[in-house]
C-alpha cells in the first residue's frame, strides 16, 4: 500500500522542500512604498520619480518597458518624471509591481541560466500580453495580463535558486535527451515551473487573475478560471518563440494549445495564424529597442 507511484513521491518531496524554505522572498518593500505614493493623487511626479529613481535597476527597466514598441506609447520617454506623466499613476504602479516582484527572484547568470535573456523574455511576454489584450478588445485585462506575462516563468527562477542541483538535472535532460522542459521538470521534481510559480503566487497572495496564467500558461485548456488572460499569456509566450525573439525556451519547441482559438474567439486556426504573423515586426522592434 505504501508503493506510491514515483512521480507522486517526487511531487511530495518537492512540495515539502518548498514548504520548508524559510527565506522564500516576501513581497518587496518598494512595492508598498511606491504603490502607496501612486495611490495618493496629491503626490507630485517629482517626489515619485525621486523615490523610484533611488533604484537604478528599477529605473532602467521602467524606461525600457515604456519605450518598447510593444507597449504602444507614441512618444519617447527619457525620464522617469515624463514616464509618470505619459503613463499615469495606475500604469506606473503596475510596471513597478511587476518589475519588483520579478526582481525578488533574480538569480545570477551561470552556464545553465542567463538572467538577462530571462528578463528580456519576461519583458517581451509581459508587454505582448498587454498588447494582445487590447488588440482583441479586452481592455479590462490589459494591465493584469502585463503583470502575469512578466511573471509567467517565475517558477523557473525558483527552481534555479532553491533547487539548484535539480535545475541542472532538468537542463541536462533537456539538452542530452532532447526532452520537453515540462517533461524534464516532471521527471525530476514531479512538478513543473508552472506549478512552482503558482505556489509562490499563492504565497504572495496574488489575485487569481495572476495565479491562473502563471499556473497554466503552457496548457491554458486546463485553467478552470480566468481562461481569457491565461490564453493571452500562452499566445504571447508562444509568439515570443515563434518569432524567435527573446527566446528563453529550453529544448524542443513550445506547442500551441489550440483551445485558445475558441477562448479568444478566433474563427479558425488560419485566422489565429494570421494574427500571429502580424506581430512579427512588433516583436523584432521590441527586442531591438531593449537590446540598444
Ligand atoms: Fe513557461
Ligand atoms: Fe515563457
């Protein structure tokens, strides 16, 4: 009776391990400071930009997002103060939140993981998710889609940071056996980076609108709730690979989950295919703008 299948045992071991991590990063303080300031309509853009400007890394990232063609601003934004004027407080708050959460999990680049490429991939998928939401008429979910897109692969960083020997095992399986990343993760951990990212999102008390796309971005058909935003992040992630931009995909190619045709109300696969092709220039311009 004790003979549980191997993958269940591995899953329990991984969950036990994650539960025991005492220093799992908490939501960073800068989010509280900045979002509080952003909620105060009397706050001057100068005071705000000085607060954000204390963090140079954050500043550089805010500007690269605001200036990425995918984000869709018409004007070039060269200072934080101007960025706040152009974006408004709400969008600025979304951007700062997304970047700061992503940054808490930052790891150092090694031969198995390139932090810069990873950030680029996150930025592209985040801005594309927002762009696609607007393009498909879902104006209400654009900002959540942006944050979800930035955070969708955060589970990969958690594995690298806290389960490093397992991360190496996974990457070796992908490279040597040409295994799909998700299969290799299941093989080694009994869980995927989607499950692990979702686990952190729950710990962080993030809303279900973010938990769902983080947990199901490779198989949006499995999402029980918030199917639209999950389908959008899936599509943005798939397109990043399709257009060979900001590629952070180990192993064989990602597969397109065709259930999104119905979820996103495309008439057929051809129409979806055309939609994907129409994004080619925007993806390449975005990558070029960030790499400058
Ligand atoms: Fe992923
Ligand atoms: Fe991804």
